[in-house]
């Protein structure tokens, strides 16, 4: 019934004349049916597509939530490759890029020509291993974690730091950063590296 | 006089109407795009390193019961190569000649381009001989099978990448396999010592 109405509405005079002339040549019913099918507007069935999209969305959201740390690749931080098979755990991110040292994505000290900026150190002494500004940032982080641990015994302070180092960082800078982190009671380091494509 | 309300206009349409999913689909597609864009495809791993513990060597009566003294295996990375040392002393150089054996590092840098491109690395010659380091550490592991600790130290200008490669070389031996067909585990307990 609906099809018939639609057909009636959509056909114009020309088509009617044409179909009349075609009626003489071939079997009339089949031709008319074919024409009716061609002119019919089929709407896209969105429900099936919606199903698919929802499944993809759930999958992506689950993947997103299991990632403990949001590590955003930066231009001046290219990490080295390694054969390690251990997975990342959630901890305080400490990045040593080509130009700066960052704690929780906030810059705490600059790196100038492969050396820690002396202004970050006490008395601007270049030879010192202790980086004051980095210590302040990590100490604040430790206090925050200990405060959380006081209310939630499952979240104990473990002194864990995720160290993301640029592959060209000199050992002197790394040992200065690790020494300072050790002073702020962060004694366990996890070096983040890119996994070797096998 | 008020008219009687029209019956026809008040009849509820009982035909099942389909929910308009198009705007919802719009939102879902946008969220998916955002999630795909923000998820990093790069696979990352972790190397565990601990800081050196100053003055905590003696653990009371426990250490006295140990028969073997700790090996205290150390690898020093210098511009010339790797020097391996332990409690007993420093391992002599593997190179030929009197000077290489006494003054040079245990595993000096090599000029062989084949060795420089080994282990999926592309380095310019002279480069560090990681294969030589793995083989030397595997020899030590055979003599001290229970030892897992290694101290790593380097000169101030040594790059972080070299350190990671040394830690990789010390952790597992890809030339030998264990019963599960995994690379043989060697010294995976890394402790960083301060500069030379």
C-alpha cells in the first residue's frame, strides 16, 4: 500500500507515457516492478552501524583507562630502544628532555648545552649534584602521596619515579637527577624505554 | 458554546516510531576519532633501576652466615670501551698486546662494521662491542649463577642510550635460551653508581 502510494507520487507524466510505450514491447508487469524498485528511496539502517560504533567505543575506552600514565611524545624527547619486557606502572613521571627537566609535565629546571642550569642549584655551583628546584618539586609530590597514604592505606608511598630520558642525555645529568630524587626519598627508578619491534 | 474537541486530532498514534539515532551516531563517531587520535600506538617498556644504598651493607647476622662474599660486579663505561670489575679485581683487556691487557678497558671499542650493526643497532665505527660484553658477562654468570646484581657507572659524557644498551646486554643473553625458549636471564638487578 505504501509502496503504491509512493510510486503514484513520484511518477511524473513523462514516465507514465514512457512506461505506456514500453508496455507494448515487453512483459508489462515486470518492467513496472523494476521501475518501482529503482525509484524507491531506501533509507540507511543506522541501528547496525550504531551497534558497531558502540562496540569500538567501549573497546577504546577500556584500553584508554588501563593505560596508567599518559605519556605524551615530545619533540625534544626521543627515548632509546630496549629489549625489556616489563610493563609500565603508575608513578611520578620525571622527564629529562634535551632542553629541560620536567616533573608531572611541569618544567622545574632548564638544560643548557647538555648541562643542568646552574641557577637551579644552590649557590649556582655547577659542580654540585643536588638540584634544588627538582628537589622542591619532588618533595611536594612526596608530601602529597604521603597525605593520600594517611587516608588510604592501599596507596602507600613507594618512592617510585618513572624516568623518561632523551637518548642523548649525558650520564652526568642523569646521575644528578637520580641523586636529587634519592634525596627526596624517591629511591626506585623505572626507566621508560621504547620496546624493540621484533 | 464550546465545541466538542476533535476526536481525530486527539487520537494517539500507536505506530512504533524509530528512535532518531543519527545525532547519537555523530557524537559516538567524534568520541572514537578523539580516542584514536590521543591513544599512542608506541609500545613502551620499563627498566628497573635502584639507587645505590649508602652504608647499608651489613644486615646483621644474616651476612655472617653467607659463605660467599658478594661478587659486586661492576661495569664502567668509558670513551674507550667497557671495564668489568668485581670484588677480586679488574678483568684485563681482551685485546692483543701488552698495553691493551694492562691499561685498556676489558672490552674495547671495535672498528668492525659488522659488529657495529649487530643487535639491530646502527652505529658508526668505532662503536661499543655489546656482543663482546654479553659473552663476557655470560662467562661470569656461569661461574656465579646466583648473582643477579650489577653496578653500572659511566663517564660524565656517556650518552643515556649507551647506558640502556649496557643494561640490555647485562639483563639477558640472546645467544642462549632457557627451558621456556626465552633469552637466558643474567644480571637484571641494576644499581646506578655515581660518575667515575
